[in-house]
C-alpha cells in the first residue's frame, strides 16, 4: 500500500490516518512500498504477514536474478588453487570480503574478516581460540544469544572466571551500576573478554555502544554480537571498535543462508590460539613430524572450503541495502514499532484488565523492531503462546514463539529464579521446553516462553494492523475458549507430521 494514498481496506483507513498523524516520519519511507511491490510481491500475492525479521530477513527478487546471472556467466572452482576457475572464484570471494569491510566502514588494515557458516560459527571460533587462562574473566550480560552463552564452556575449560551482568525489569536494560562494578574486576595482566549484543534478539533493546571503549579502558577485550542490530542499523567500525563483531547475512537481507562472518581487530587476532587446524588453514602440515604451520590472516580460521558460490551473493545483498538506505529502513521500523507498542499496551478485556504484557521497553527510545509479549485472559491467566502461534498461522501471520535462544533475557523478563532453574534440573534427562513450561506453570503461573513479532525491511502498516487485530481477537478469551495446542514443542527444532 502506498503511503501517499488511502489504503484499499476500508476498515484500515481510520487506523492508518491516526497512525500517520502520530508517526508522520512514515510518509518519508514510501519508497519501501514501491520496493515491496516490485521485489517482494509474493508477500501480498500469498496474503502473508511476515513478522519474523529477527529470525531472518526476506530476499528481494533482484538478489536472486543477479546471483543467478553471475553463476550462469562464470565457471567457478574450489578456490584452493591457482587454476583459471579457482582464480575466478578467489576474485569474487576476496572482492566480497573487501566490500563487507567497507560496508562497516573499516578496512583490512584494522580488521580481519573471517567468513563462517553463520554468526554462531564465528562465535565458536572466538570462544575456542581466545587465550583464556586461570585468572582470566569472561563477562556476559543476561541478555545474550545462546551462541554467546555457549562460549563460556571454552572459558570454563581453561579455568577462567565466568560472570553475568544483570538486567533491570521491566525495561530489560542493563543494570549499569552492577555492570560497572563487574568491569572493574578485570585483571589487566590477563586476557579478559566481555560479550554483549548491540541489540537484543529478545526485547529489541539497543544496548549502549559506548560500553565498548569503557570496557576496553578497564582491561577487557569486547565481543559485540551485532546479528540483530545490523539488519536495521548502521554499524560504523570507525566510530566504535570492538575487538570482535559477529554478523549473520541472512538476517540482514535474506539470501544467501549459510554465510556469516566475524570481524577481528588485527592486534587481537595475533593473540588468538587455534586449538586445531583443517584443510585450507595451514601453510604446512606433516603426518610424520606431527606438526603444522597455520596460514596467515583469515585463512587460518576459514576451515575447509568456503561456501564459495554463495559468498558473492553477500555483496549483492549489501548493495541492495545500500541502495535502499539504512536510515529509511530504520525510520520505517521505528514508526511501525512505536504504533504497535502503543496499541498493544492499550488493549483491555471488558473487565478492564490488560490483555498484553510487553517484555522490554514500550517506547521506541533505544530499541529496535523486536516486540516480545504474552497474552492473558480476563482473570490474568497466561494464554498458551504455542496456541497463539498456531492460530496466527491459520491467518497467514508468521510469528515466532518460545525462548528465542536467549534464556537470560527470558528468565529476567518473567522473574524466573535460580530456584526455578534448580527445580528444572531435577527433571534430569527428561527436561525439555515442554516439561519446563509445565513446571513453571505449577510454580506460580510463570511463562517459559513468549510471542515475538519483529518488524523489518519491507514491513508496512497493513502488516502490523493485521497483527494488532489478531491480538485484539483474544479479548475476553480464555485458554478453554481458544482451544488446546495441537502439537508439542520438545526442543527448538519443530517437525510436524504432514498427515
């Protein structure tokens, strides 16, 4: 729907008019409506509302066409050689590497860019190679993706101390006083690592980027998880210089999947200690001498053969974002998110009780387009988020539910305690998401998960309006009236019987 004309859906008109009055900046993003019509027409053709941009963005048709044209016109071989097809591949891979560095306003002089399978793969590289020793510290925030939390196992194995900086509720922002005290505990004689997300994949909170320099001044290396931040925000590595940055390209522009990257500051790169080697990572290896010499720079960390046919599509995707303009994307996300938050918190049952609990900020101040919530019945009882997702799917609305691989933020949001966690561990090998949910319900009607609607690149007002109307349909509903969920979630991997 074009922002300069009245929406075709008659019921939408009053809400749209009110929205424009409250968020006039949206009118300046009309180019995104033209883009949606030209490049993402499949959304409206299928009547789909896509609100899972934090899970993964959508690709434009032109990205596929440009990549296919490249593959049609060239002959590309494994890059670990100097034959003509290998050289052609290397040319495109290295050209993409330079473009990624320039996109983040840096260069190969300051950062080493390592292509990985995804952001998680990059984080694993950092965790296993960071020079933790007894007396080192690994400090995380409660708001971190599990791929960052998992790095603590490498730190623990090397004898490092592990600490967590808490969040303040209900806004789920960092407890800055407590964080400062924890940052002061670093021993500058050892290597210490502080890890946090630029933007929460749970609450949408944008954590301060000035923490990077503050932590570094206190003796910390800093890992910035930028996976949820860079799809709708510009990261300038001249303005801030974390020691490590992890990104996932499909979260930025949808295609290709299977390619991520980690950027490592050169002075820190030299201190990393790889615990193993693989094909392509060594200049020399001997079976008889049982020794090896790692290759220089990024080659030492790019295990095996890169996804060399997909990597050129990364540059195509980044150019797509450049052509749109990150400022326009950010403004559209801000306007839509602000309106949705306003309307969600205003929803009431007939008896006056709130229908929705939003986890995190309820304004657009220092937050992104990720909106996480739960729904409650007129008596304040939690509605099953799995059933909500199921009903949304029946209306063509793609949401995400669960814990979003961010247990710390979820525990903080719902007020889960260490005692709750210990109770879960008593379930032994039978503990999973389903059994944990049931246990928490029995321990005070707490939630072990939530509903996440995330706004992104080509979201429009009709998308958030349809979602709001879907949520409003739960007014005066109870768990009994909405029905039971027809499937169980035992883990993060959902496989439903198609029969």
